[in-house]
């Protein structure tokens, strides 16, 4: 069976846990087709750790996840931008501002996950979900953009993308894990996304 690589982040900004890692590790603990890797919340270390995980596990699908405080739904991300503008320092106290993720890289990458179909599947599982069009400008977006750059330039044929989960006070980790499983199952079976409206007016 082909391997799915799930990632979540280490706690950051003084937190003691990160729901993205808690959910990813929970999914991996109950599926024999999935491995979970915790990425450091550090601009200098996150992408090397992601590359190492891909090289080690040789997955057929990569789903990276991160925490989105203030959101109340699980949000598969549609687009990653080539910009880092850190509002707060990372866990290594680095705070890059107005720099590209990849020098001379394209302005943006789109996910290769079927995010609209995934949202429908997550909602069918009883978890609130919506397509998101911004992954921010912190380490989450850096990892999302870096992942898509790796898939475009080195690991061609591999599909992947990014999803944000809410804080655990807004959505229980078990519900976020249920959403990740629905997303993974959808991505493994759906190669062409559904054509339904999911955009925003502002």
C-alpha cells in the first residue's frame, strides 16, 4: 500500500501543544498506510525536515498541516505564496520579514489536492470545513510553498498540499483528526477536483 505522509508542527509562541501535530499523529496511530512527522516551527529547519521526511518515506501523497488560531473550521489551503513576513519570531527566534520562500521561485503555487472535494468529504464526516485562499505568511505558508516547489522541481508526480486546523478550544483534536482522514481518503481517490463554487467576495 502506498504511504501517506502527514506532517504537523511543534508548539510555538509559548504553547505547550500544537493541534496540527496532535491530529496528524492520531491519524497515523490508527492507519497502517500513514506516517506522521513533526516539523519544527523554525524557518531555517522546517523545509529541510520536510525534505528529509519525503526522502525517507517516499510517500505517494503529502499532506502538511498547521494551526490557524481564530478559525473555526478545518481549511484546506488552495494557494501558497512566495513570501515570508513573520509577525512573531519562530522557535529559533528568527523573524524574517519581506523575503521570498524560494529566491527566484514563482509568485505562487496551487495545491495539487482536490480541496473542494475534500471539504465536501470533511463536512459529510460532521466536521466544519471550508476552502482557504491564504495560508498566511508565517512558517505554515513557507512549508506549503516549499512543499509545492519540491513537488514541482524534484519529486514530480507526487501530490500534496496543506491544511489548517483550528485551536483545540474551537475544534477538538479528535475532530481535526477525523477531518484529516477524510481529506487523505479523498485525495487518494479523487484526482480531478469537483467544480463547485468555493470562492470569496473579499
